[in-house]
């Protein structure tokens, strides 16, 4: 059997076969739950976002589903902070944060589903052309609905294109969304069963970006073809406890 065919096992469900039943989960062992998201340092530069209450240009969900396409050609026009705020809310926005059963941390109920409401992602942005926000790498705080400035990258457009294995529409986009998975958020409860579920979770997040962008007359495309090392290095992620699983550039598209 080819080595990579072994990956197929990860695509299957192991919940009934109890493949991992010989070992208790950290949750069952009483280990403290991991934090819902990375804590924003006291001295961080925080950029507030407008309320995500923008009125979509296309408010009809059926029309958004019908007209959704993967769009790779963007104009030079900037995206507004209202549009960005809406897309962040649509992809990872928190509707409710409640104490977990047995007082084991916080559970967040968001605009997207997630197995066991574990929501194992951080959202990072490479901002290139958003009105009123400096270029740079940012992290979205879902709990506070704001952006945390992280750092600047020189020649970021070239580096983004290179990290996306030559897909230049990624480097040239006004903004690129990155979803980084923190596997322990799922593993804490579901051990080895969590990995498949976390990848399924990512699909819902990106689909909401597609539909939110479509409703604003913006365009996006899901990207799974990228260099793991280059993308993680660009965002300064350790590649072990946190690494990118999916990304998507967003831009304004020609209408008509
Ligand atoms: C998981 C996934 C990964 C994808 N990766 C890429 C990619 O790396 N580059 C790209 O140009 N399109 C990528 N796409 C977009 C597909 O090519 C696109 O969805 C497909 O051609 C169907 O077109 P449509 O989305 O316009 O219906 C990806 C889509 C998905 C769902």
C-alpha cells in the first residue's frame, strides 16, 4: 500500500469502533480545558471593528447560494472595515458564550457549527488594502470582536504568493483569511476522533465566508494548495500546536 493511502483512516469515523477507547480523554481525566482563544496581551495594539450589522447587497440567501463562485480576480479597490467586520462575524463570530457543563471553561456558540462546539481555530488576517487599517498581520479576537495587530512583513505580497505555491491572486488580494487549527481544543475532549471533525469544521467556516462575501458583492476562493512551512512561518505559528489548515483571499470583483 502506498504510504499516503494510510491517511484514509483519518477520513473515517472511529466513534463506534472505539479505536481510542483504551485511553481516557483529558477532559475525563479532569484536565483544565484549553482557552477558547489566545489571550490578547495587555500592551497589544487593538483595532476596534464596527458592529457586524452591515446590510448585505444581496440579502436573499438562495441568490447567494446560487451565485456563489470561486473568484480569483479582484479589482484594486479597498475593502471597508464594515465589510471585513461582517465577514469575520460570519466566519467565527460569537453569538453566545456560556459556562461549560460542570463548570469546565467556556463554550461559545458561533455563526458556524463545530463538533462539540470546540471551535478549534484562530483567524489570522494579512491585511493589504482595507480602508482605515494599516497593512500587516492581525489576529481576530472573536470574544471581543476586534483585531489584534501582530507584526508587519516586508514584501508581504511576494511572500504570500510564494506561500500559496505561486497563486498570485492570494498575494494581490486586499485581505487574506487564514484559519489556524489548535488541535488540542478538539483532542482535549475527543482524542484521536477529533482530527477528522476539526477539518470538517473548517469547511463550514470557509463556506460562510463564500456566502458572506457573495452577499457583499465581494469574491473569495478556498485555498488548500499552500506550503505548510511557508504559511506557518509567515504567521509565526509553531506548526505543532497551531498550524494553518485553510486560507482564503478576499477582494472586490467586477460586477456583471
Ligand atoms: C478544500 C478546497 C480546496 C481548494 N483549493 C484551491 C486552491 O488551492 N486554489 C484554487 O484556485 N482553488 C481552490 N479551491 C476552489 C475549487 O477549485 C473550486 O471550488 C472548484 O473549482 C469549483 O468551483 P466553484 O467554487 O466556483 O463552484 C478549493 C476548494 C476547496 C473546497
